C-alpha cells in the first residue's frame, strides 16, 4: 500500500508539472502532503518535513550565495573574455555555440559537482544565448547532457555512492566503463551538433548585436555595478579568487556553503566597496536567488515526506520484487537501461543506498558480481538522469537560472539523455564492462 502511494505521489507530481497544471514549487509541497494525509501519516508529517528541510538547508544556502557570487562576477566582466572567445569561434552560429556549450560544460564538470557546473556554465553562457535569441532550452539541454556524462567520474556522486555502499574501489567500478564514458562524450558532442543544427535552421541567419551597456558617471561605457573602466588589477583579483574558490570546491577544503558565503563576502567588499552598490547588487539579483532557493526548500518537503513515510523504501522493494527469475541473468542490462528513467523516481541516496544493495544481492544469486551491477547503475541512474530529476537540487539550479520550466526541459531533452544511456550501455556490453 505504501509503495503504491509512493508511485502515485511521483506519478501525480510528474503529470501536474509536465502538463503545467501547477507550478513545480506548489506540486513539490502539496502533492506529498496530500498523499501522506491519505496514507494516515498526518501526525508525523511535521517532523518529516523539518528533517527534509534540514537536509537541503546547506544546499539552499550554498546556491543563494553562489548565485550572488557568479552574478557579481558577470556584472564585473570576468566572463566577458570567455564569452567573446566562444562567439569568436562560433562566428554567431547557433550550431557552433551549442557544441561550444557542450565542451565548456564537460570541462567545468570535471570538479564532479553538478551544482557548481550549472552555476558556472549558465552564468557564462546565458548572455550569449539571449543576445543571439537562442532558446534557453538548448542551453539547459546541452548542459544537461555534458554534465550527466561527466558525473560518472569517481569523485562524482553516483560512482562514489556505488563504491561506498558495495565496498568496491574505482578500479572495479570506474575503470571498466571508461570506454563507455568516452563513447558518451562523443555522443554528447554529436547530440549538441544536431540540436545546434536544428536551432540554426529555426533562427536562420543571425547577426550578433553590439551589447548595450547602461551609462554611469563619466564619459565611458559601463554597467551600474562595474567600474566604468575595468581595472586590470581588479579583474586579476576576481580571476584568482574564482580559481581559488573552484580549487577549494574540488578539494573540499571547507563545506560548500561556507566557501560560497566567504567568497561572495570577499568579492562584494572588493568590487563594491560601498553600501549603496552592495544593496544594488542584492536588489538586482534577488529574483534569481528567490526562484532557485524556494525550489530547493520545496524539494526538501517532497523528499522529507517520501523518506519519512518509507514510501521510497517500499518502492525500492516493490521494484526488485517484480523482476522475474528468468530475467536474473540479464540484470546488469536491465539496471543500465532502467537507471535513467528511475532517476525521475528515486533520489541518488534512495537508489544507491536503498535499491542498489538489493539489486546486487539479487544478482549474486545468479552468479553476477556486485561490481558489474555497480557499473550498470552508474551508466544510467543519475548519470544522464540527474539534470532531469525533480528530486535533485541541482536540477532546479539549471532550470531556475535559465528561466525555463522543468516540464519543458524534461520534454526537450529526455530522448537525447536516454539515447546517451543507450550508447554507453551498448559500448559497455561490447567491451565486457557489463554482460547480457
């Protein structure tokens, strides 16, 4: 009964948001509340929600200050050389810009953190898309594909969880799927080319307009928040600060929320030394911060209820229970193919700490090693699915900063993302990383 209630919660949420009946924020809060009430969990719902909010609070804090930090860096022109470089290579061609987006995303995603990848790439490239009148869905879609494939790195969430829960090392889980990951990277470039080609045909010939900058005091051009003539020393400081911040993120020198809080405070003090300028920055970007952070906390309500009511646990058990014995020998292939769609149903923790151990134990009864199940899991579950899933906070960073609806994003890129899983699975079968 609880499993059915869980599947009903997920299904109702997806239907309501993908058909745009209600906003994602409203659905994240009200759908699980209603189903929890129907299931008789009214008395414990308060603590469940508080626990869910507590778990996402650090992410919400990190995102709020990260959005402010990168917004400030854009206002001060830090990403202008990068944007000009992409445009110079792209020559105002939407096709080349789409491919450049994929390349940039996969480079930035080497840090293994989806949130910072989306923050950096969207901050840097959204102005380019707006100036060429390209669809922001192309941006979110291509970024989704690039970040998804690179999420297979051993320090990324899926592989790290799989190794931890099954007590394996990277040589057992990651090394055998390297050829599949390489094929996934090639496919992302091909997909971005095809998506860009379609966008080029939609737009026709485009001409990049000169950016219109708002005047400030003095004779030269500028923006309200940036100096009229950007100091080389100030630009160098911003670049060094950003590089140090990214290195600290990769090395996990401090918790991510603390790093972004400190980074923004330092950047604001140096770039905007007066109260008026700092207040203007907050006023200018308040909408972006509120849109993204409210989604994060609403997602905390959603996952808090599903976890607290044991809906996720029961869904995992029900899923494993429906696998016929005759399919046991094909379990690695089934895990790989179903992983990406299941990322829309399970959180990363729920899948890797709840579903994967049961799948591995089941596979053992058929003589299949747990390492093979782990490799199959990372080929799809949260690898190409995490930038689409409503259960991961990073998804809301991507769609929130780009200004697109989650349902639109899912419909636009789902087929391309699932094709990525198929391509990598085929290569994994051919190379022996997983068996059929």
